[in-house]
C-alpha cells in the first residue's frame, strides 16, 4: 500500500492524477500481486524450510523500490511525451510506467504472503489460525502503508525520499531476518541516499516545489518573468503571477472574472472558492479596493508557496483553509459574489459540480448576488450538464467561451441582467470582448440531465471524457 500510494504521486507531474492513472496503478498492482500469490504458494511448498529464500525476496524487493526514484526521471519524461498525443500518453504512457517501475516489486510482495503462512504454520491442524493471524498482520500493515505515506512521509520527506524510506526499511528487515551483519551495515549506509535522491519533477523553468497531503505543488517561470502555479502537473495552471501587471494575457480567464463585481450594484464582499495563489484577489484589490475578499483554499502548502513566490504576501485577503463545500456548510455569511475555481490539476472535484452544491451557494448569496465558475471546457456533455446543474437553482446563467482558451465562464444569478454598472477602465477591453463574442444566456432545462450528489461518479466520468478529448488535440 505504501508503494501504491507513493506511485500515484510519482506519476502525477508527468501524467496527472486522473481516473485513468489511478486505474492503471491499481489494475497493474492487483495483477502483479495475484501472480505473486500464485508463485509464492508454489515456491513455499517447494522450499518449506528455507526462510533464507523468503528474506532474500524481501531484500530484492527493497533494492528495487530503492532504485525507483533514481530511474524514474529517465523513464517518465520519455513515456509522457513518446506517443502521438497527450491522450495516448496519459492512457498508455502511465500504464507502461506502472508496469516498468511497479509490477516486479509487487510480484515479490505477493510471493511473500503465502510464504509467510507456510513458514509460520508448524502443523496442518493450525493452518487456519496461522492464516488468520497473517491476514490480520497484513491488514494492519496495509493500514500503516496507507496512512503513514499520505499523512507523514510524503508531506515531510517528499515522494522520492518516501521510496527510499520504504526500500531501506525492507532491506534492513531482510538483513535482520538473515542475521547478516554486512547487509545491516550496507542498509544503514544506504541512508545516505536521502541526500542524493532526485526530485519528483525537474525542468528548466521550475523555480520551486513542495509536497503536501493534497498534491505536488510547484511554480514555473517563463522567459518574461511570469510565474505559474501548478498542482500535480503542468497541464493545468492554477494561478498566474506577473510582477508587472495584475491582468494576465487575454487567453486566460482571470480578467473576464474581474468584470463580475461591476455587474452588481455596490458590491461589499466576495468569496473565492479555490483561492490558489490569488489571481482573482490581485485583480479585485487593484480595481475594487473596497471589496472585502475571502479566499477558501484546501491546501495550506499552496498558500505558503503563493506567499513566497506568487506575490500573495502583499494581497489584501482573508484566507481560510478548508474544503469549499465544508466551508459553506459551516458559515452563515452571505456574499455579493461567489467564485468557484476549484480545479485540481485539470479536473474539477465532483462534489463541487452538482445541483446540490450550487443550491448551497445560492443560499449564501445576497439577493442581487452572482455565482460564477470556471469550466475547463468549451463544448460537450460535461459542459452542458454542468451548465444545467448551475441553472437549476437560479433564474439564468451567462455562458461565455473565453477566446483563445479551453475555458468557459459561467455566471448565474436571479434575474437575467448581466449588464455592467461601472467597469474599471483597465477592464474595458475584456468587457468589449465579452460583448462581441459568443455570450449566451441559459435557463434550466427540465428535460436535460443535471449532476447530483448521489451520482458523483457521473461527474468524474463526464469530466474525464471531456479531458481526454482536450488532450487528444495536443
């Protein structure tokens, strides 16, 4: 379990953490374990009195796991770019990556399970009790392997050092079982690998990276000095920081969201769900200085990275670290404007895309308020169902495909007036583009489907389908 949990984090910067990646990781590991169980049972019956063989396989497993972070930087970049397009890279590149890096040690893990039962059962009469004890210990180990990496090792050590920790633990366990002093000393010397292990992801434009329980957070910088915040992979940009301007290029959607306060008469406060590094906050601080901004961000590591590298330290904002929906369920505050931009990488959390969630947002809006969200799609079933889900608790929804991008601005309110009251001059160009482009007003269609809490998997599947179509164009 520890290797499985760490594997997804190792693959994330190259392939993301989509449903396809998780499916490949889990599927390959299950097949490898099944093969190992079969081989281990036969091997244990053939060599019932050779614990040395048992510990030998543990040592080999430890060495293999130990080498994973050192060989991954040579394998993963090739597989992530070695196919016809990004869709094929995600599907087949991640599958090959898991097979190459993880299949063999998982077979060895599987071999050890029946071997353990055979070595600890001294007579046939107690085989059931021994099997039960082994299963119990195995389950306890799986729990530790699940919680320890996610909550302690990866946040504190990082993904690559977690592999080193797991590999050395297995190797030292085997050395102890073999009573081999030389191997014990070799394992202890191996602790020096903690200081030479490569990072999870390396690129010329990478300037900072950190890991948390929620993801791999990193910042890149282009030749103009503009910085980009990413979570898990470079496919999605969570925030942009240009030291010379609060407005990003037109192809990004942030500037268009800056028009929304001007559509509300005398706005007092705004809630940003998915605050990230504060691209919206910088715009609001600059052009609506009296607007009180509250930002909800799930991951404190994102905020810390943004404060150090993305100019957030200078922003005027109250930041709360919580899940967006959990925050709304535990506050009585009402807002003039609520923005939802909660994408993790390139995928939206399913529980933040349902009619129930949008209804909850509606309850926290002032009578003339607006709820707006970014949809990483310009057409297709996902966008249609998301738009209809948003429209259900509101009178009307403005839909605007952002020119030069794969994003759509969706804004909902009671009534159908989305005209601007007083747009700041620097945002007039965005307002002109909004008026000239394909802006449409939608209403709820009772004959069309919506996303529901009780069927969150449908959100994930439609989102993945949309995402794969997007990748196939690259």
